[in-house]
C-alpha cells in the first residue's frame, strides 16, 4: 500500500470517527435540553394547578363571607370601588 493510500485511509478514518463522535455528543446534548424542557413544563403545570386551587379556595371563602356579612355603601362609596368622587 502506498504512502498516499495510507494517509488517505488514516484521514478518512479520523474524519469519520470525529463525525460520529460529534453526532453522538450533539444527540446527548439535545436529549438533555429536551428533558430540561419537560421538567420546566411539569413545574409550570404544578404551579398553575396550585394557583388554580388557591383561586377556587378564595372564591369559596369570598362566597362564604358574603353569606354571613352584608356590605352596604357608606357615604356615597359603593362596594364596587366607584369611590363616589369625581363629579363635575
């Protein structure tokens, strides 16, 4: 086998090995990034569920308080937050 043939064989072998290594490295990095995205999505979903549960509890508490307490306007200020000011 000539020197040029040996050099070509060595070069193509190293290049092929490098390409294979790079592809595997890139696939592992991409898989890790995708898994991190799944973890973030699960965390967002958990927080959203907690907030929704808190909101429902607040609604139930508000409903219960409105049953037991009556709110009436005082001196032109309504319970809707109008303030009664700003005439003119």
